[in-house]
C-alpha cells in the first residue's frame, strides 16, 4: 500500500521497508494480486489451507530475513522494522503473520542467550526457509509454567527429553523446537531441539488442532519419548528457562500489536469502501450519523494504537530495561482496541459482515475470527494487566526530586522513542538488558507534568487556532483522572491482585496512551506539516480516550471535517491509515494507484 517516501522528511527505515513489502504483495482488494488478494485468502480459508504460493511469495520478498538479526546474516535491525512488516502482512493474512510470529517467539531465546553454534545453525535454517516453534504450553497446565512436566535428564554426555508440548504453533512444520523443560526439582531450562538430528523413533507430532480462526495455520503439538540431545543443547544457563521465557515474551508482545493494527487497517478500509458503495434512503450510508461516528472513531483508535506501539517497539534498542512494563501495556491495550474496532466495523457492515462472501469476498468474518487470538497470545489480557498491577505501587511512589541531568536524560530518551524521523540503534541481542520489572521507572508516566507543560507551551505557538485552549481543557480532565488513580493505588499499595487492582491497571494503560499521543505530537510536529502539525488530531484522540472514563465525552465537531478529509484522502489514494498521512502531501507515504 505504500511505496515511496518524500525526501523532504526522512522517516526511519522501517517505513521504507514496509512500503516495499506493501508494493510487492499488492492491493488485497485487487483479485489479481495473487496469493495475498482477499479472494485467494478467503478461498483457501474454505479449504483450511494457506493460499497457494503465499509462503513462497513471503520468502521471495525476504520476510523470514526479518526474524534474523543483521550480524547473523538477516535483515532485522530493529523491532520497529519487524512491527511495520508484521502490520503490513496482517492487513492481508493474519495466518501467515502468525506463522512467522510463532517462529519469532522460538528463535529469540537463541539470539538473546544462545552460543555461536546454536545461533549459526538456527540463523542458517531460518534464512533457508525452515520454521521454528516454541514448546512451552502443556495440555494440563496452560500458562502455569511452574507445573511443567516435560523433563530433560542428564545421561552420560547427553540430555534425554521426555514430555509433550501442546498446543504449539508450527509444531508439525517447524524444524527447530525451543522447548521448555524441567531440569531439576525447581529448575527449568530452554533446550534447542533440531528435529533433523533426532532419532525418528523418539519424537512425534500430534494431530492438528481445530480452531475458530487462523484456519490453515499449523497448530498442533510435539511429543518426545527419551529423545537424546547433546548436552550443549541448553540455551544459555541451565535453570534459567523461566526467566528467559518471561523476557522473550516482552519482545513478541509488541509484534502482536502489529497483528492488531494491521487488522484495524484492513477492517476500517473495508468499512469505508462499503459505506461509500452502499446506498440507503437515497444516499450512501456514510451520511448516516452513527455510521460516520463508527468509522471516525475506528480511525482514531488506529492512530492511538500507532502512537502507543511505535515508541515501545523502538524501546528494544533504546531502553530495553523498560519493556517489562511497556510491552505488557501495549499487549493489553492494543488488541482490546483492535477487538473494539472490528466490532464497530461489524456494525457498519451489519448483515454483510456476517457473510462469507460479498463485501471484499467476505474476508471481514475471517479477520474477525483470526484477530480473536491477539488477546490470548503471549500472555492473556488478564496476565498482562496483572503484570501492570503488580508494578503500579512502585510506579506511583514518591521519588526524590531528580536533578537537571536526570531530566535531560529523560527528555533525550523520550525523543529517541517518539521522534519518527530518528533511526533506532541496531539491535544487538543481549538477554541481560531485559529486566523482569521496571523497578519503578517509567519516563512516559512519570514525566506527565513536564509533558503537559511542553505540550501547552508549544501548542500556543505552533498549533491551529483554538487547539491550545482545547488541549488545556483536556489535560485538566486527564490530570484529574491521574490524581484519582494515584490516590487509589497509594491507599491500597498491597492490593495488586483484586478486580479493583486490574481496573486501576487498565486506567494506567489508558493514561499511558494519552501521554503517548501528546509526546508523538511534541516530538514530530516540527518535521511534519499539514494537519499533523496543527494538532487537531491530538484533540480528537484525547477526547476519544477520555470517552473510556467518561462515556458522555464527545468529539469536537469543528475538527472532524478536516480529519475526515485526510481520512478519505488516504483511503481513495491507497495510502496507509497513519499519522504520517496527516502531514502535507510532500511528507506523505504512498503507493502506486490501483
């Protein structure tokens, strides 16, 4: 969908890579676009298959290379790049995106803790088209990894693995199985299993699992029966498997957000096309106020998700120690937004959204079913909220006043995270840089007062008339919400598991989204022109977020007409639904016309 970027604004390489993928795969609404057309995708779905040629097309472009870091011969320079290409793939086929996402989960422990032999073996395999899978779950234990029954016992110079992992994505097709096993009474380790090196009599795959969505995806299981592995199959330090697993999830949670944003882009586009083609009562249905409301708010939700996710994707190479909190917030908030957007567009499509044919070949119902997995993968909604809730007492605790040097350091970090024209540092995988908690650090949340001061000062000079006044009104309401939350957490710091604690965690995530929108405008308005720089979109996004706490909050009508114009320009010209597209024409990112 995007193929060229203006020379006037130098966006990060991630945008150019995504543009290349989008142009290569073609417009999914075009029946002649090959295996990634909605026509081919839906027809294959009916057969419980991937579209013929889809995997070969993805490989020909080089998608697997974005699972392998640069220093190992791949193309993965930053998580921001992987996020954008995942978004582009998910706008077409979540099934193919999940296939590679399952592989990412499996190979990341090797990049983070593996030795040179393990890294070279896996990198060569992935680059040659092999798949990988992560065997953690067990049928009787689910996410209770402490109850793991699969075990690896030392015997001579080998490890002997026995146990069954289920369900596992890519378990049948995958060559490599990163397997979570018990290596002591309370010790758990990750071992790298290469099926090519196993005695065929010592392992087997389980039958495919039938699922509501992602039909054609290899979801099955793998069973080991005294499978003999060399002792050096352990990834990193023996006994570190639990910590390694928790840290690995911090990375893949952000890729899940790419699945959700790609889905949002797809369904909003389908809804907009239908709203202009469907005629009722003598006019297209977009003119029905409730239809207009659904589409505008869905578009705003997508932009909010973008504001929240891009900086967290960049954090892997800019501030990896912050991912324990930020990745959980993104993993909770963005898939929930995605579900709401899908449901909202379902209202726009009405009966047509229920059909397996018709509008966009009936792909909406597939997207709806496929996206349901986003809130389950890499920790359920509850698991991620629980992680945020556990850290909240430390995040809201009073801290000594920081000096000018600390303030400058925080400001420099926020600029690295939120400035879209800056290229993140190259990823040099090192599991030691990831932490299990943020230890009370959150430059986004703790910098709220400074962010608001900068926002209002800047808006008075650079924003469109009236925007600064509206932002003043909104940040006052946001400040009240923040104060109420902080008071509630401080009143019961020991309560981190109740339903009330999870509600407080939700509110913290909502506030994080609001501040992320503010910081996105602050750090980019000087580079982007047009309606990005005037700040009206920021007013609308903050109003949309406040609606979660105050359902009677409305959108400012005076800003909607220009916003709609930009929204429909992106749609009609085949541009991404992105904040970049609110910039003036010379800054925008586009693809060739259909």
